[in-house]
C-alpha cells in the first residue's frame, strides 16, 4: 500500500493507492479530531422552549417563522410539508420545529 497519514494529526490513518488517493473516500476523523473541531466554548445553550409551527399556506408559514426568528427562536432541523387530500380538494400543511435557547 501507499503512504498513510501520520498518527499525530488527530485523524485516522487512511490507506492510499498507487495514485496517492485515499481508498474508500471521505474524511475519516478519530475522536481526537472531533475534539479539535468542537471546543468546550462552542457547546450549545440549553433549550428552554420547543414549538412546532404549522400553516396551510406557504406565505403564512414563512411569515410566522421569520417573526419567531426575530423574537430569538431558531429552526431545529428542516421543514416538512405534507399534502392532505379530502375528496377532490388537496391541501398542503407546512411544519417546522422551533426552539428557544437559554440566554447566558
């Protein structure tokens, strides 16, 4: 096999082929590497409130999310939309989890 990354880098050793490229692809971080990326000062504050916002129109949904962001709320994860059918009528419902973090 070809050269490997040194053990002092905080990353796992990755075998390399004859062309010098990593075999298996992707970046392989060991625990030491993650510790270097996320320091203790960067940990998240405690969540104090959790709400699920939903609306039947896209514009009402966006307006409600933007208003909550102005009030200090943060989206948690991605939004979701589902479509409910009632006979010939189909309606979209948009959902978003929002959290309010403790202020330190």
